[in-house]
C-alpha cells in the first residue's frame, strides 16, 4: 500500500530554519507531482509548494524566497527547506503526492514558530 512518512517538524524560534522530509513507498514516485501543504488551527489546508518530476516548482506567494522544495526520484523523497521562519508559518505540514486520479497524503508533522 501507499505510505508517506514525514519527518523534520518541531519548534523553532522566529527567523530560524527547519527541513521537512517525506519518503514515499508503494508508488512509482517519478510519475507523481509531489508537494507540501499546511493547515493552521482554524484555517483551511493550503498549498505551500509543489515539484514535478522534471524539477519544475510552484510556491505559495507567502513562502517564495524563504522555502525551497526538492525531490530525489531515486530515493523516493521530497523535502522542504524552510528559512526565515515566521510565527505565521506555524501549522501542521502535510506531504502530498498525486498522479491522475490518485492523491495521497502523509500523516502530517507539526511545525511551531515561537520565541
């Protein structure tokens, strides 16, 4: 079955950095668009960034210039490097993979930005 295992969340001070990683299994990873979404308390889940197998990326305006998404098709991983973190980045971050009619989510990892 499909599994997405996330890691790297935690508590960091404003201005700090975190790196999230997601390892997939049970899919042909290279076919899938991969990405990260987040959901803050009381808000809807929103796109953070996506990356296609060809390396093309898409970012939410709120994270452009601060976050970098990358993937390794050989290792079935997608990562999110987050810099200059702000309290507004506090949320549960979810890994996502999608291809045609298939759409899968990780269990989520908490990211908290606080002094």
